[in-house]
C-alpha cells in the first residue's frame, strides 16, 4: 500500500497470521490524510511478499527488505512506524540507517532486550487458519471483546487461509527463539539517536507493558512513552481517534519532541 504526498512514513505491520500492510494500516493512513506519503508493505511471509528461498524470515531479513524498499522508491529520508514485530523492525532500521530514518513510532512493540515470549503471543503464532483460530487470536489482541465481531473474524480467517503456507515457515515451535530473534541489544538501541515514540496499551497481554515498552526507556537516547488505559495490543483499533492525534502531532515535520 502506498498513498499520499509529503514527508514519507514507512508503516510496518505485526506478526499475527493473516496480517498485511494494508490490513494493518489502511484505516489509520486514510484518517491521517494526504499530508504524508505512506508506504505500508507486506513483509516477507505475509500477504503478497514471499519468504525468499532458503530463508525463514527474521529481524535481519525484514530490516533489510524495509531498507531496500525505501531505496528502490528513491526515498532518502523517512519516519518509520511499526506495530509489535514491526516496531522491532522499525527500531532495527533506525539503528541500521541513521542517515535515512528521521523518527520512530513503535506501537505495542517487541525489541526490548531479554523480553520473554508471552503465552498470548505464543498462542497467536500457533493459531490455526480458520474461524476458530481467528476468533481466538482476535480475542487476545483487544481488551474490548465487542470488537471481535463475526465480520472481523471471517475476514481474518480468510486472510489466514490465504497466507497459511508462507506463515507456517516463520514461527515453528519452539517459538521462544523467534521472540529472541526480535530483540535488540542494548548497544544497538543506544545507537538510535532519532526521536522515538512508544505507544502501548496498559492491558496488552501479547507484549506486556512492563516487559516490552518500559525497559526500552532505559536504552533509547530520545524517547517518550504514551500508555492507553483500557487498551490491549492494538491501540489503533481500541482508541483510534486519540491514537491518530498522537501520531499526527509526533510525525509533523515541524514538531519538536
């Protein structure tokens, strides 16, 4: 997905089965308007982007692909926004491309050193393609269970089935190793000098606040944390209006964190 004009923002999705760039970010990008040039790719193993032969995905591949995409588009400077797995990729990209990345928004992010694999993330990665797996996964993502509608479940089940073959290669058991792969070292995090906004739900069970976001405060040079109460793993869904206001203020080119 690519839309809008103005300063570029690379939007990186999370790791749940059936996730795509447009599915994760289209509503947010549309609501934010055309003041930014949004780029929301499917990362390897998701949507229409296959995992390269001989690879199982992972932080290094996703980071290299994100950097390569922006190079191919001829975009020299850009902000990066990532959700969950995508947050870890966004942070890794900021460390790898300090001359290109201007700021980072990491939502419900992974990436903190020594962060354990939560039981809910383990279950999400293991969710079988289909209605039962989709309903269980969505129920773990949100605090407000009224958001787990039949329409949302059916749409996610269809996306899970479509991407089942590629996704099966990404996070096979034992899954703690894949969570470990998505952590960044203290040295890497300390090298990120651009402004970073962490956005998290207080009731996030997938990437809990105390093990995912709070430890990053001690490692990032220029960081601020916004916590939504009464919110699970997807602030964009549970608090959409305030979430978009937060992003709009932070991403504004003249904004001084």
